[in-house]
């Protein structure tokens, strides 16, 4: 039986779901980063040396990055086996539940060593979830896109990351006006608990998106692989390593600014929590405005490419040169 003709609204829904879903997951990921800089050291790793507490807190933050490749492997495999939609629904649930649990987690003063152990485990779940989310969201939006617009529609997943960052900074800014005792007692938990509301919104949006038409076609033709991960490393292991290397410096710089700087300025320079969060919120909003975003450039490039084959060749050449320069670093 032939598959029904897909709705013309599905590409827009898929792009919107990619944006909202990644925004929610990155909001959850970034509020952990902010909490690691402001409160986790004192609450979960108490020590006479504040530096030791801060480094222990950042170590739990780093655990999420080690878990992200594992999430990519697991959910990349599941997405090719059981479907993109099911995999993305699972990552969204994992991230939302883990984040809310962090907000409910008792401190070291209440349960001792169990508190930091549970914090690390929840961070691992967050890392696995976001590792499976981003690539899956890009794929889902791209495979739903109209012909000739795949890059543009897939780019909406990337917009979710800066949106999640700004939202997380605003969430923490809203509770930093509390006095220190209230902030450390319950104020910092509110941004984590709000994730429950965002989780419900994300699930409702994603339920309205159909399974990827390309996956359904492959499934109907019984062309799905039994072990997709093995096929990736067999045919493209060099490209995988290049992508890992190309992302390391850029991503490290972002987290140096948005995480380490918060701890350094509040603990050693004497800047208030509210002031540094205001500064980061403003700079993030300006640097990620639509006019200056890579997505705007991609949309413009795609539009020009469709109008002019010569322009299309120039764009491909430009992208190749930029990629080559990135890989040399």
C-alpha cells in the first residue's frame, strides 16, 4: 500500500519541534552549568577550600560532556532502528525527568555522600539525553524539509541552543534577587522545577510531528540496518574524528564564558550574581540575534543558490574553504 501524502504543514511542524525540543534540552543543560558555578560546590561538595568545592562541582558538569558521545551512539542507533520520533521523545523525557530530579535532590548536609553520587548519575542521564537530542532533531527537521530547503529547515535545531542559554540565564536571574540563605535553600531549585512545564510543552509539540518520511520509506522497503553504528564507523570514521576535533575549541570557548566566568567573577572578583547574569544575558542576546546568526546566512545562501547555479557553486566552494580552515585548527 502506498504511503499517504504527507501534510504540507509537517515540514514547519518538524522545524518548530526541532527548535522547541532542543531549546528545552539545552535550557536543562545550561541551568546545570549555571548552578554548578553558583551553588553546587557549596551544597554538594562542602570543603574548607572553596577552590576544591568549585572544581568538584565543575567535575560533575564535565561528566555530561563525556556522556554526550554515548548518547549520540545510543540514540543514533535507535533512531535508525525504531524511528526518529520515538528516539527524540525518549531523549526529551530523559532530560526533563533528570532535570526535575536535580531540583528535588537533597544536599550533602541532609543525606551525606548519597547527594553528590545521585547528582553525578543525573548529570550522566542529562549528557546522554542531549547527546541523542541534537543530531536527531537536525535529522528529523531535515528529512521533513521540502526539496531544496533541507539545510534551512535543519538549522532550526541549532537555534534551540542559544535560545536555551538565554532562557536559562533569565531563569536564574529571576531568583538571584533572593537573599543568599533563601537562594541556597530553595531559590536555585526553581529553574530546575520549571523544566516540568517545559517538558509537557515539548511533548505536546512533538506528538504533532509525524515520523520521518525517509525512515518510513526505508522501513517499508526493509532497508534498515541491524547495526547502524558499526556502519558509520566502517565507512566514515575519519569524518567522525574530524567533526569531533572541529567542535572542541569552539564549544570549549562558549562554556568558558558562560560557566567558568560566573564562578570566577562571583567568588574572586566580587561581582554580584545578578550583575554577571545580566551581562551574559545581554551579550548572548546580541551575539545570537537573527541578523548575525549562522541560520540567517544559511537561509540567504540557500535562497541565492536556488536562483543561480553559479552562486551555488561559489557557496559550496566557500563552505569547503571555511571547513578546511576549521579542520587545520
